[in-house]
C-alpha cells in the first residue's frame, strides 16, 4: 500500500457513468484511492507514460471492450512498460477466448460486472497482493478456452506434492493458506513454488494458475 495505507487505482472504462459509479464506491473504502481515469486503453497508457500526479497506480480496473484500444491490448502494453501494475479485467462478457486472452495478456483477475460489491473488493484486494481471483463461471470459461488450444499433456516432471501446491495456487490460495491446507511449513511451500516456476519455465503465480488450467487439472464442476 502507499503512504496513506491505500491502494492507488486507475479506472479504465468507456462509459462515464460506470467510471463515476466505481469511483464513488471505491472512494468510500479507505483502502482504495482512485488517482486516475481513462475512457480507453490508449488514453490510459498515455496517462501512465506522461506521469500521473498521484504517482503510478498499483491497480488498474480495466474494461474489456472499449473503442480505440480494448482492455486486452492495453493490458499487454501496460505489462511490458509498467510490469508492477496489477490489472483486474471488469467486463460484461464471458466468452472463453476473451477470458484466456485477458489472462494471457497479464490480467491478474477477470471479473464480471454482475458480481457483488463485496466480490469486487475481494478481487481487488487479491490482485493488489498478486493473487488471482476468479469466480466459478470465469474459471470454467478459462479452462474451456485453454483446452481448445490443444495444450500438451506432459506434466514437466512435477512431483505429486508440487501438483497439489499448483492446484491450490490455481484456487487463489496464499502461501500461508497452502501451508495450512497441506500441513507443511510456509518455507516448504515457497520451495515448492520456486521449483514449480523453474520446472514450468514460468515467472509468477498467475502464470502457474493459467498453466494448471491449461493442463485441465483444475476441477470446475
């Protein structure tokens, strides 16, 4: 969090009323500080490049479908130029391929606009900590979309314990929660996570979660 103990947020949505509603709600919560808004991906990137008065946001609440530059393309660019950003895709669309594209572009979470205020706050808090948060229907869409990519079935030589840790990561659990679930130490969990990243040739927990979905190992029913 920043010096004010709040997460700095940028809201990107092409509808003025949606941005106003989100801003009004988030500003009521002391954990969040909305420091910038944009009507499309290009405008958001231009603001980030120029520098925002409140500093670089930690979180970006991004609409999927926008004119000029959509959420997926904006996410790709932001992740290349501002890799510290945590992006939460907020959209009305639940098409399998769009979910896959958003996550592969670098979005931490993919949230439908029909979620409750509590679910949105939960997703933002999770994203701020780098933890992917997805509802059951979004998880199912991600799994279907990844299976359509005809991914290979090899398991990269993972041990059974590493697979257990991987599945819990895919469920959005923290290292402490995984340690409690498996009755092992947090240090052991961190070792397993490091081994998973090395064996799977991935860079972070979000990519590990996507990997587990791609392999079809995550239960969705």
